[in-house]
C-alpha cells in the first residue's frame, strides 16, 4: 500500500512540475513542434511568423497565444523556463537570454528525414513529453510509408524547384530526399547543384523539366520565380506547374507529409497525361 502511495505522489509531483513549466518559442518551426507536443498552459508565447499565412499553415492555432518578435527584452519579461530557438536565430538574443538564467534550446535545420525525427524527439524530451514525440514520429513515418507506396511506380518525372529569387534545392537537402521518396528526379541534383543554390533561366530552359514546383512565399506575380515561369521559352515547354506554397514546406515537420503528398499527386497527374499522349 505504501509503495503504491509513493508512486502516486511521484506522478502528481511530475505532473505539477510539467504544468508549471513555461515555454516560449522565437522560431516558426519550433512553434509547430511546441503546438503539437506541449500542453496549452505551458506555452507562453510563439513567433509572430506563425500567425502569418504567407509563411505558416498554423495561423489559427498560433493566434490563440501571445506572439513575439524574438526580442530579448520581451522574452525575458515573459519569465519562461525554456526558450526554443532556431539555427539562425540572433546569437546576441540567445546569449542575453542565457545570461538571465533562461534555458535556450537551438534547433538545427534538418537536412535528412532522420535528423527531423531526432530533433522532434529532442524537443519532446525537453518538454518531458517524450511519449507524445514518439507517437508523433510514428504517425509521420506511417504516413510517409503510405505515400511512398502510393507513388512508387511508373515513369519518374524530372522536376525543377523554383523558389524565391530563383533559388532551388540540390543534392544533400531534405527536399531532395523528399523528391527521391516521391519517385521524382530532382533536376538541380542532376545538374550537380548542392543544397540551396541559384537556378538560372538558362539552366531551367536547357533542362526541359516535366514538372516545375513553384515555391513562392509571397505568391507575388512580380517575383523572380513567377517571372521565370512567364518567360516565353518556359511557356513553350510541355511542363506542368506544381504550386507548393512556402507555408506547406517552409518547416520540416508535419508539413513534410503534406508536401510529399502534393508532389506524389502531381507525379500521378503527370503520369496520367503521359498515358493519354501514348494512347493518342
């Protein structure tokens, strides 16, 4: 009887400690993991970018919480026990927060899917929600496996990613791995480009892509990405355009599954078009 009472007291103590933990995020990608794993009462603030639909697909959830602009003074006044930051968060802000005795965890930007799972698990452990993190990762893995099985057949289209300012994603990037999983050839990797690289109009024309994935966070018709697509030389190519808004894959995580599904759907549409051409 005494042993069971002791266990119960320990559980209550742990729950109480978790309920009192105050967590703030100054990074949009960290916001997503926090929203998925933390108890609502533990979240004291999220990045303002999460409430901007141009960049985030989590605006409805984010608007329920106080938003911050990643300033050291505003974060200190929130009195958080833990702050989640990004790989490229302002190092001076992080240093000032740590000088105030606030724990700061800087997330890295995963380049491979396994790193994404590791990062989610690390955040779950910091929040003392490792069980939630593991269930989340299992769910992602099942969804990804299902999508890969759905699209892993037939001809492989060649795709060019055209992002803001004409940049693309080459070999050694998470998006390149996503394309491989979707059964799609990444033209940037085919051209020998690595990571985040500039993609010129000439390269786009000569490569003659089957698909062009337009990733434009502003969806601005005057953006370089849009101008590339409107060029007459591109218009003459038998190319399908795939819209992948930045808020779908700006952050590795739950949106990865959504973006992978959109790519596979585009691949299947392209394959159907090829079948119709052959029949004619």
